[in-house]
């Protein structure tokens, strides 16, 4: 989910996480950089404040997700709010991350949804092909 700051991305991803949690076969995790939206999620959505783990780049974030999935094979939906705030890396330098995240999703049958504060027309092609 892409767009400028204030365009409603967080509202959309919160809604997507809550909607996914209505399906009893889904195990949904919502990853954020702070606790601001914890009370906006349904009880069945597992909330993770990734800001507590001092993630500083895309490689650390991918390792974070891999560790999460090896700990719980039932997770099949991961929603990430504030991707650029989490990785603290320019979007143009994230091709490796998106390639590996796509592979991780296929290997573990996980749907990743994230918000990215960026105009779609300014995104690298390897990111914009995932924009909904």
C-alpha cells in the first residue's frame, strides 16, 4: 500500500489485518514501529512492536521475519506498517529485500502486506510491481 504521508495507508492496512483475522484459518501478525495502533486491531491479530528490536536495515528486518516464521509455521498473513521507518534505508537500496521477501512468502505460504510512504511513480519497478 503506497502513497504520501497522510493518504490513509495505515487505516487501510489496519482494516486489511482485521479483515484477514475474521478467517479462522488465518494467523495474522501486525508489525509496527511503535504501539500507537495496538488498540485498533482485533484480539486475534498478534501485534509486534518491531521498534523495540532496534532494526536498522532491510537485512535485519528480513531476518526478523524469518525468525518469526520459523518460530510459528502457522503464520500466513504479516502486515507491516511504516516499512521505510522500520528499515531506515532508502527505498532505492531495497531490491535485495523485496526479492528475498517474495521468496520467503512463497516458501512459507505467507502473504505480506506493507505500507510504504512514497508516490507510486517514484518507486523502483521492483517495488511498484507489488503495489495494490
